[in-house]
C-alpha cells in the first residue's frame, strides 16, 4: 500500500536514499546483441538527462506554436 503524500528520503535517484527510477532499471537490462545502439548509449544516459531542460523545451514548443500562428 502506498500512502499519498508520503515523504520520500531526499537524494539522487539510485542512491541509498532513493530507489532507482524505471529508466535506470530498463537501461540496466538492455541486451547489446538485441539493441546495440541503445546499449551503446545506455552507459552514458545519465549525462544528457542529468540536466533539467523542461523549461527550454517548453519555451521552444510555445515559440513554435506562436510562430505557426
């Protein structure tokens, strides 16, 4: 049972304080023979996702919609 609003310990995902995110579990089990390109980037996947780019993407989306008129 999960309590809504339950406090989770602070810490980076995958640390002793936080369970790994779904992405970490998925990328950890990638079969290089079956998905070679995904396996090649799986080791460095945390690099591009470590930085928060939500606002940049949202701005680009809104600007594109405004320009499209």
